[in-house]
C-alpha cells in the first residue's frame, strides 16, 4: 500500500502544482526522486511531527494541497493539537496518510502502534476517513483526496486482503444472509469471510468509514449488527446507532480491545488473537452474538 501511495503522489506532483509533500523522516527516501524534481514541494522537517503538521497548515493557507505522511501514532497522536488547530480550527484541508495501522509492526513496540487514531479524529468535525483493505483500492481513494480541498485521513496498512473490493465510499454487499449483518472494515475482510463462511449472515465491506454509509447499512435489512474494525473496538458504534436511531437494534463491536494494554511485542497475527480479530475469534464472537 505504501508503494502505491508513493507512486501515486510522485506522479501527481508532476501534474498538479498545488501538491506538496511533508514528512518527518519516515519515508523520506521514498520521495527522493520527487524531491529532486520538485525541491520546493517535497519537504522533510526531520523528527518534528508537530512541525510537520504546522508546515502543512501553513502550506494550505497559501492555497497548496499538502500531503502529510508518517507512522500512525506520529501522524495523529503526537501532533494532535496541531491537527486540531492548524488544520481544523483554521478550516484548511490536507491529506494525512499513515502507515503501520494499529500494530502492523509490533517489533518496534508500543511507540509505533496507533489503534486510537480514528477515534481521536472523530473528536474533530469534517474529516473523511479511508481504510483500504488492498493496495489496488489505494490509488482511487488517494486520487480523489488529492484532487479535493477537504481534510482526509488515509489509513494504510502493510496487511491486506487477498483481493481488492470497489472503493466507492459506500458499503459493498459481499454476501447475503438472514440472521444479521457483519461489517468488515478494510484489512479485516479476509478474516471476516473465513469466520462467517458457514454462517447465514450478510457481509458488508467498508473501505471508507467517514462519512459512514448509514443508508447502506440500513439497506442490508438487519438490525442485528457485528462491526469488525482494525482499530479500537466500538470506534464506529455511534455511527451504527445513528443509522438505526428510530428502530431497536443490537450491536457487537470487535476491534482492538480497550480493557488491556498489550506489552508483549510478538507478531501482528498474535496481536489479532489477543484482540479477537483473527478468524477464529471473530467466528466465536459472531456465533455467541447470534445465539
């Protein structure tokens, strides 16, 4: 996904004079060729994440379209005040592109993990959030973001599903069942499909979670919903409640657990097991919920 991101942005820099890239050492070398061609529009600020967002805000105030990139916690958590003020409060746009997801690279420890990113951005108005599940979904989502003026967060991952899905901004109906709906966000889809292979449930896929497709969820025809997200469990629970604000409904949220702090490094797959995001864990939760 990161390679697709770099290639897409590098190509767009050649055709769109508004575009500028701001990094804080992470992926600096990936944009070396682009920096050679556009030295004034590819800016590396060093390990200064707050400055990275501040520079992006300044560029946006001059009419530029900044693209800001780093690991999830360095892009969203560490410079959150600057996101809130230099982008949101000044009402300017930018495209924030993260890598690392919640725990894609656990070998680096908790410093490189950011499962609270989407929940944190939810405290600010006006953000579009994309969570692609395959590298082939990245380019179309990114090109739309680059061509716009709003505040967009693209959450890349080094983990991906076996096949891409349409990246339309709406939920995709992948399987129709009668006992409830399971919403799979981004790279959770393969585990959801494996977990529900022998269950009579509807499976929806989402690569865009803000704005949330309330209409698509309701159109699935179920008020029993299991929400599977690759970040903090229940991050989109309030969106499900909004979709069904006039009818009784039930929700079970699966995601990164809020009740524990995982201090072991391990592998990403082992973290999935701890949080119940592996296929077996998802299957157990869905079966219990449907009972």
